[in-house]
C-alpha cells in the first residue's frame, strides 16, 4: 500500500509513467528528480503519511525503496 502510494506521488510530481517506477528506481539518476522535485515530494509525503522526514535523512533517500522503508519505519 505504501509503495503504491509513493509511486503514484512520484509519478505525478515527475510526470513519469508509474509502471516504469520500481523499488530500485533512483530518484535523481533514473527518474530525473532535481532538488526542487525532491523537496516537494518530501513535503507531500510528510503531509500524506503524517510523518516528519528529518533533514539529515533526506540525503539517504536515494531510491524509491529507501523512501518506502523510511516511511514504514516512521509511521
């Protein structure tokens, strides 16, 4: 459930086909997210999942799977 929601949010923000997004997809290298995209996604995910993503954790979130694991661990 979390994975599907995260994929949907990323696909909408980056205007990519959700079917092309996997847990191994890298946000910057594969999905072409820039720092502004990442910040918007972080804020959307914080609102959607009612969590706070710490600033120092943002740099560790390299793949879609990293984002999902972080959300699962902090809900």
